[in-house]
């Protein structure tokens, strides 16, 4: 994720109350890659440095990516 693009997006929404930041992050693992949507409340990001926000978004995307690939396994097991 490009830091300057994220910084611009945050500057646009940090001044608004009750706002959410939604981004799509491309997560690649081995031969599999998926565009994963991530949405966070801007209030949670208010005073965070840009690098911390980026890491949080990437962590959320990775968790979501793993849960998306676990869902078919859970369905197949039942």
C-alpha cells in the first residue's frame, strides 16, 4: 500500500465525524492473490502515525484473506 495515497485518504476523512476508511488491499500468498476489502472507523485511527495505520490495514487484510480461504474448508468438513 502506498503511504502517500493512504496519507491523502486519511487527510480527507479525519476531519469528518463518524466516518470510515474503506480500501481494497491485494494480498498474495503463493500462487493465490485476492483483492481484500478492509473498512476501519476513522475514530480508531485519529492520532495514529501513518505507518501504524498502514500496518493495521495490512494486518486486517491478511486476517480477512485467511478467513476467506478457511470458509470453504469449514463448509466441506460439515
